[in-house]
C-alpha cells in the first residue's frame, strides 16, 4: 500500500504561512545559513549528489543546471521561480506557495548564493492573484527579518498565456515582450533573462532545496526511484474517489496512486484511462498502470510525468470527446511563433473535431498520425512538441474509440 | 574549429557555426524560409529541420550551432516528411492565387512548394479572410498572405527604428499588423518599403499604378514626360534578366520611348540643381549662423521619419525639395515654356527606386507649378513589369538620347543614388565655390560605402566643415539624438532612409541581401567615373536654367518653386 511522504509539503497545514517566525521555528532558513557556510562548488555538488531533477516537467538535473550558470562569468545573474502553473488539473505549486511560501524563497536564495545571483523573480500565474499577495507578504517578512541577506526577490504576474510556463517564453514575458519561446541553445543558464545567466526552476524544485541542503544529497538520492529520486506532488482529478493531492516517493506506481491513495474509480465504474502530467500528457491504459511515477519510467511507456496532474477517466468516457477538448486547448494556447505548432495545432483540432462529428475517414486518422509525428519532433518548443501526445497515445491505446466514428 | 559530418561529408567549421552555415560551406543546400542572411536568426518556420545523430528532435539548421563530432543528415525520409508537412501546413493557410500575386515567380514560398513538389495538399484550404490594407499611397498589406516569419518586423524596428509593425493575436490567429492593429496610414510607417524587401512572399508590396500610366499614354491630350532617378539605371536591368549595372543609359531611355513616353528627362538634372541650392543654403547657414547641423532632404522616407520622430528638429532640415519635386515644379513651368507646351497637358511621371516617393508626390504642398507637380510615381519594379510585358529585347534595342533642357547631368548627380553621394557631390561643388580653386581629385572615398554611419572633415579655406552620413533610419536616429542633445559635432548631415541609399530603396528590384546593395553601389561609381563632367555646377543645362529662369541660387524663383518646409505628423508612436 502506497504511503505519502511529505518533503516539499513538510510544513503544509502545520504552520501559518504568513508568519515567518513559525517557518523559522520549524527549522526554516537553517539550510540557507548552512549553504552560505559552504563554498559554492561544494553546495552545487551536494545538490548534484541528490540527483534532484526539475519538477516542472523537463526533468533536467538541477545541480547540473546550477553548475552551468555558476561557471558562466557575468556581471549579473538571475534566479527565476517558475510559478506559472497553467497546466489544467495541476495545483501543486499553489499548494506549496499558499502553505509554505518561505520554503520557496529559501530555495531560491540558496540557488542565488550557489550561482552568484543577487536577484530573483517569481513569475506567478495571472489567475493566482491571491497567491501573489501571499508571496509579497512573505517576501516583505523575509526582508524585514533580514534572512535573505542581499538576495532580492520580486514577484511578476503572468497574463494568462499557457506558453509562458515554457521557460524562455517566461523570460520574454518578464522582459516585457510577447510570450514567445526562444530557441535553445543558448540555454537560460548561460544566456537568460536580459541575456544574463539565469536559473529557472519550478516552485516544487525550489521547495525541495532547503531539505536537501539540510539533510544532504545522499539522503535525498535514496528516496524513491534512483534515476529520479525524491517525491512528487500529485493532484488527482476526474473520475476518481479522492479528488485531492498527495506527495509520494517517485517509486510509487500509477496503480497505487489511483487505487490506493485515490480510492479507485468513482461510482463503482470501470477504469478506462489516466492522463498524467497535464494536458499534453499521454493517455495510459489499464495494462500500463504498474508503471512508477518517475520521469524515466513514464518516458519508457511513451507518457510523461509532467506536472504531476493525474486525470482519471472511467469507462463512460469517450476518448475522442476528451481529446477534442485538448486539441481545442492547444489551438487556443499556441503562441503562433513556429509554423508547425501555429498551423498544426489548428489542423489537429480540425481533424479530431471532424472525426468526433462522424465525418472523419481512415485518411484523416493517417493524416493525424503524420501531423502528430512531425509536430512532436519539429516544433520549436515543448508546447508544440508535446501537444500531439494525447492524440497519438489515444490513437495507439484506444483506437476503437476513433474507428467507431469513421464514415 | 569543430569537425562535423553532414550527409556523409566530413568538414571542419569554426565553433559556433550553425548547421546551415556549415552545410553551405560544403555545398549542401538546406531550404529556408524565415531565415534572412542579413537579419537575426528566427528559427520559426522550421523548414530547415535536419536530423542530428543522438537527438530525438529534429534541429532547425538556421539556429542550431554545431558541436565537435556532430553528425547531421539533411535528406532522410524523416526530414523530408517533416519539411513537406510543414510546407503543406503553411500553404493550407496561404491564398492559392500565385497567378495574381505581385510576387509571382519571385516568392520564396512558391519556390519551396516547387522544390518539394507539393501537389495534393492533404490539409483543407483555409485562409483567414483578412482585409487588404490600401490606406497609404505607397505600400499595401495583404495580411492573408503573411507567413509570420517576422522579417518585416525586424526590417521596420531594428534596421529602420520605425516600429510600425508588430505581431497581434496568438496561435493560429496571429498576424503581423501595424501598431495597435490599425491601418498602415495611422501607424508611424514612413513608407520606406524595406519591409517589402524583407517579405519572402506577397504580404507587402508597392501600390501599383501602372494602369494610370497606360491610360495617360493612351490619352491623346496628354503629353507624358518622365524623369529617371539616379539609382534606377543600375538596378533596372535586374528586372529584365541583365546583370546589375549593365543596362546602358541610352538603351534604357530608348526602352522608355518604346513604352510610349513622349519625353524622357532625368532627375539627375535636378540632382545637380539640388547641389547648387543646398550647397548655397549650407554656406548661408554657416555664414549667417543659421540652424546647424543642416540635414539633407532628398529622401522622403527620412522626411516622414523626422516629421514623426523628431518634429522638434525640422528646422535642421534643408528647405530644398527633393530632386523629384524640383523636377516636377520645373517641368510644368520652365521646361513647358522652353518646349512651348501647355503645362496643363503635361502628365509628369517619375521613375523612382522608392515607395515613399509615391507619398511625397501626393503631399498637398507639392503644387507650386500651379498643378500637381508630379502626377505619377512608378517604382523600378513597376517599370520592370512594363518592360517585361512589352517584350522589348534590350540586347537589340538601339540607344536614344534624353530630351533637352532637363536631361543633362554630371557624375555628381549619378552618385545621389548611393549613400554618401549627396555629400560627395555637395563637397565637390562647395569646395570650388568657397576656395575658388579647382578640385583636382573629385573622389571623396571616405563618404562611400554601405557602412551605416560615415564621417569626414573638409578644410574650406581654413574653415573646417564636419560632415556625417547615415543610411538606414536606425543610424539616422543615432545622429539625430546627438543633434537633439546639443552634442552633434557636425555642420552637415546626409541621411538616406534606406540601407545603402536609394540603390536599396523600397521600390528597387526585390533586394534580399546587402551584398546586392553593395554591387549596385559599386556600379554607381563606375557610372560616375565614366561621366565627362563630374561637378554639379558645371552642368551646362543647369547653367542655362540659372541664366534664363532662376537667376541665382536661393533667389526668388527658387524660393517659390524649389524650396518648402515640413510639419510635425503628430502620430502615435511607441
């Protein structure tokens, strides 16, 4: 039976998030103090040793990323916290920021010290104005206490564009431009915000940092799946009994999450599919439920861990209906910069809609597969590359739902 | 250096080279669409994608730097399927009216569609149905054809610092539009037309007025007179399959007569005249403590720019009209009188390398002859179309001379077509006027070339005159910011709106690269060298004009016909 393990949610519900004294009393800011007692390279090595990988979805080794920014010489460097939590069904970053904002600030300050940055930004989703208030109060309190030292943090608010969760589009947005991704390389660690070395990590990643510094990289690396250690905060939605959140070690399987913590499919119905990682996540059938909630295990089955959203669908759900909503979402949220995404998301929505309306043919299915295949390898950024995944995985695992509708 | 293998060919390229550059160096052609050789890399059309060993994703060759040991494949089935699919996607959202398009047979998308033999596009044809914008007399926009490459935006914002264009909307609805999604006329657009050169397709073009010319030629009551701007000859040959600069002037003149022009005259004549008026204006300002530095006024894109962005500095602009407008005012007065022609019958057409000239001719103040001074402005490209339609074989056509009284010109007028030319022409004359000595070497090399800002000092009998030359409005901005701040060290500044000067004007044959601009500049100086007379004040017909009509530079008649002043545009700018 799966059990929760709270690292990033260690203080959630236990302390008053708007009282920094309670955070400090619970051991807060000791890690920052400890970090500042280490030299930068040793600190980065410790983070590397933990094998912490980014919790925003890309799963890049956090310490390695920090090292790139550290070793790039520049008169100014930045730390950016990606709090543009726009992935439907995902609210883990909100939980962390609402329940324990200081842990995020502390994680950012540790990063700032490690790479030599004295300025941080939190880019917060536009739909979270109340979180912005909490963050600003937390920053004021931390400044008043002097715990951040010379590290300054500012909150910037998004304006509702999903693509701004993509790190380089986020940078463009902070700079005051249209939220469009940049091509990489150069990566932000070398050339990011205003052309300066910039570390962008997800809220959940930063919230892990104080604990890693405090308890050591080895301790962290031993938790969960070895290649993607630690915990993951999951948010359960859809046709599941317990529509709530859990933080579990990354060795936990999908089956344990859905049937154990999640309490199984609601209303006594049969399970059909689960989509993990947000709107662009792959659809997973019953036969693959014993896969662990870790980055590599998910990749191996053609799915993604992504943001950790877990969307459960029962037998009554028609996959084409569900996917049609998703393709509509991506047509709306494509920024329009690169041709295959700008045109491709619209065509994908058109073709899925055609099939849904009973007007599609086998040729349309073939075209969807070709289009999806091209988009996933040719689009400029992760949005366009990931957008076809729901279509391609449902065409693979639930082909009957499509075929039943063909003319 | 990095060792890379592209399509099995091993090579070594400098670190930081893109796959595209590396492939070019060994003769492997990778298709591009958003890429522009003189602009920042965009990486947004994805037509240049290639396979890189070890990478799941395809890499856009235009932006991806090579690394040591990189193995690239540019022609695999996977690559070809991706490129074809991307082209099909772009084409399915692009009007299929190539036959009617201003860029038919000169379109990068059309070329790619041919190279990748796009036949039955599996995606349904769905264009956006956006309205064309004909709000300006010079440039139209057809946003339905826009492929969102962003090249026009860079030309407008980075090269020209005008900021008239930007992206509006998101996803499939994104369009490139004038500021605040309004019309071009309401934007700060200066009508320089550099966006036209940048556009790979037919989304922006010149407002075509060829039919007006054909109607005038067909009208027995109209006497159609034309003037040719200095920069046109070096480029017109490109429109009819000749090498840059190889169209002989007399054959060009003969070709225009074949089209039906009654009289062929030359803007070069009024270019020489401009030197006398503007040179004397400069000397007057220097002597009497007038507003300095004085800037040139020949480039209508520049005039639109200063009226929009530096209206407080309009007193710095020379009061001289542009050579086109001086010509227009004289053709229906002095020349009509000389030729004993009723000026009401004259239909005055100018052939210009420029789109902004169409606007300039329509300015309400340009009616000093008692008529609209210039009735019609056609670009080099429009004349090219007429030449192609007429089927003239320029290799076999015998040459012809210009008509009298406003057809003679000097080498000093020829070089007006290149950035720095007005300055050099002015220096050739001013030097002799001030010092009373003959200038033995007329070549002021320092004023020449495509470099954005050039400066020079000239000693005029002990008075050192400092001059500067800018081409491209972003460069003009640098000089004008100094003027506004009161720190400009110059007495005289030449500004041409377009990079390289008029040879790179918005009405010239579609000019993708600066290398082509340099080629035209070089041909301009070849033409200058070949002129017997190379100083404006020695132009015999200009001398006659002063003797019989104007009497003196800056005199009463000049003031009336050849000078003007400009006013603030009061446009919304960013």
